[in-house]
C-alpha cells in the first residue's frame, strides 16, 4: 500500500510524522511532499499506483481532485481537516473522505454539504510522547524553574508579534522567559535583532517538533491552527489565541473556549493595553 501526503502548512508535518510512524509500522510505503512541489506531482501520480493521497487543505484537494478526474487515476483522496469548523469550499473540494477533529464538528460539516458517510471524526492524528529527548530550556539557557512563555505565531504579521512580545515582557517582568519560534530564517533574524537588548527573549527557528517547545513552556501564544491547538490541549498546556483568518479563528476559538481552555487574543491585548503602553 503506497500513500502520499501533501502538506500545506508547517504544522502539517506534526500530523504527517505521526501517521508515517503508524503506517510504516504496518508495512505501508509512505511519502510526503509540500504544496510547492505540486506541479511536479503529475508525472509521479501517473507512474505510481498510490492507494491514497492525503491532503490538509482545500487548495491541494481541489487541484488533485481535478487531476484525478482528468488523468483517470484511481487513488483515494483523503483530507485531514485542521479546523474545528467547516471551512468554506471544503464540500466542493472533491475528496472521498474527510477526517475531522471532533464528532462535535460533524453537524457543521454536514450542514455545509458533506455527506455524513464521508466524515471520519477520528480527531487530528498526533502523538504526545511521555519521554522526549532533548531539553530546550538547557540548550537555550532558560531557567529550569522560571516561567517560560512560548510563541508560535507563523501567520501573524511581524509587527503584531513584536507588539505582543513587548506587551508580554512589560506585563510579566524580566524574570519570565519568552521563547519565540519562527517558520523562516528571515523572521528569526529580524526578531532576534529587534529584541537583542532583552536577555530574557529567545528567538529560534522551528527546527524541532513543536511538542519539544511546548514541553518547556508554561503557556503558549498560538495562531488558531487546529494542529498546534490540539497538541497544546493534549499536553495540558494553557494557550492564548492570536491572529489567524477570521472564520478559522472563530471556529477553532469557539470550540476550545466551550471547553474552558484558552482566551482569545483581543482579550489579552486589551489587558496589555490597559497596563502597559506597548500594545498600541
């Protein structure tokens, strides 16, 4: 059985790594590519008899659905939905099956036009290790006993990240460590330069599993990315939601807020604006 994964977001790697471990252990042959390699996939899909292609977003699903129809390929097209609320256009993406984050989300997906027999409420596949190798705090020089706030805000404009960090630093004091994880080298260099006078702010490019960074934190600031939010909740890590697309933010935020988990970004920035002059 050959299975191809097509990632769209950085966080998709967390799910792919989890599924590859499980499927490889069952004897499956798995491969993974990024959305940027999509135009090179046509030849591979025609040459290779994939049993299934697993996607994480509407762009990949729609492209591969059209290609499958035109090329006469017979692979099963499966979407793993990151959002706890059905995103507009999901029903028209042409997938055979949709793995959704929760059975509580089923009504929303059915209401948007997806047949119930296509929905698999298995949750977002993620492994949370009991014993993780590597100590991020020691490597970065963070205090083993002090409070550490983690920021994974890849979809948030750099200006907002700067404001959020400055507000947090002013609000919680210099005894609190701040660990900012960036997606790319450019943002890492800009933030590291901007906050270089602050010895308690650490900037790092995402080079490890997000789980390792979350393990060293006491609270996290996250975009409303269903993968990272689900991972944080499984690790019992309190988190604050900031930024993100309006519909995605609303749907994911409401789901977790019903369970009493996070509070939204606007509430945090209002607190900071009241107590400091940094949030603007």
